[in-house]
């Protein structure tokens, strides 16, 4: 089965008696190991799609599946990284990257070593005992990436993970992501405003239109222009 599948998904939000139709109806799939980007104007429902796949929201109608099973709650098979790094300032880098493992009951020598290995791989081995406040924005975002990858998810959800960074840091982190994903067979769904980034990283780009969010078109990216 596809790693991710949306079948006629509709999502309505209600707040202060106002109804927003965020998605209507949206269908697409992502194959195992595929890297797919979601692009489209602000408000077209990209983050909503990721929250649904992450099991943080339920669709109003239709069905969201991962590996052929309906998503009814957050799954340890899915890792989610946001634009805000959400690091805990009172915990060291080491404690930040192992928090998810602890919370999901998977903290042990093996997973801890893997987390430290990833940190070194992303050039942050020396920051293990530092606190997030001591790190630059780019470094913090790298720590956040390690924290997500440390959970060894089968599906990686990235919501504008690099857009708060300057161009230098952004390109560096893209390179590191490419390296980190290489050979791991992870399925990735990236939300981005940055078409260049989508072109460099994706197998396919899904273009959404807004009000309410629908699939406008799907663009296959030729291998020749990809970094992955
Ligand atoms: P994007 O990620 O493409 O910017 P979002 O998925 O964040 O789009 O939002 C899609 C639409 O749903 C927007 O109109 C947004 O204002 C609305 N929306 C998102 N989250 C909520 C919420 N929690 N309550 C009410 N409306 C929301
Ligand atoms: P982005 O455009 O980067 O996806 P947003 O600023 O649209 O992010 O949304 C940030 C957060 O606010 C999300 O958790 C989203 O669900 C929530 N949100 C967005 N629009 C609304 C809204 N109209 N009412 C309530 N919450 C919203």
C-alpha cells in the first residue's frame, strides 16, 4: 500500500461560530520512499494535510491512511517537524533529542547511540551538553531535525522546516537532510513556499489551490535536477 493516502478528505474548522473549509475534497498518495512536496499559497491547507497525516486532527469526511491503515491517532511511525524548532530551553541538546524516545518508551542504549550518531552526522556532536539558548537558529533547527530523525519514523513530515533560516543555513540544512535521508528509505512529505527547494528535493510536487484546499496539479520532477 502507499505510505500515505488521502481519500476524498474534507476538513472543516469551527472557531467562534465561524466555519472554515480548509480542504475539499482532496485525494493523493505518496509511495514508500518517495519525497513529495506540497506547495501552494498561504492558507490553502498544507499544514492541515500534515496534521491529518500526523493523526493530530481527524478529517471531517473521507479517510487518511498510512501504509493502508486508517489514521485515528498519532503514530510512532510518523515524525513531524515544524518551522518553529520547539526545543525545550531548560533541557540540554542531548535531553532534547532523547525526549521523544523517552516519551514513547523507546529510550535505550541503542536508540540513544543512534541519536548521538545523527547529531554528529549533522555536525553538532560538540553541542551535546549545551542548552538551546547557546545555539544559533540554524543549529537549533538541526537539533530539531535530529530529534525527529532519532525516532526513526517511516514517514517524515516537514512543515517549512528551513524557511526561518538565512540562505546559507538553509542550503546547508538541505544538504544535511539529503545526506540524512540517503539510503534510509524514509517517506517524506514537505510543505514549503520555496519552489527551488521543492525542485531540488522532491520526486513529485503537489500544487494545492486554496479556499477550500484542493489538488491543482501534480508535477513529476526529473531526476536530473534533484539533489536526492
Ligand atoms: P497553509 O498551511 O497552506 O497555510 P493551513 O492548513 O494552515 O494552510 O490553513 C488552511 C485554512 O484553514 C486557512 O484558511 C486557515 O486559516 C484555516 N485554519 C487552519 N487551522 C485552523 C484552526 N485551528 N481553526 C480555524 N481555522 C483554521
Ligand atoms: P502556516 O501558514 O505556516 O501553515 P498558520 O499561521 O496558517 O501557519 O497557522 C499556524 C497555526 O495556527 C496552526 O496550528 C493552525 O492550525 C492555526 N491556525 C491557522 N489559522 C487559524 C485560524 N483562522 N484560527 C485558529 N487557528 C488557526
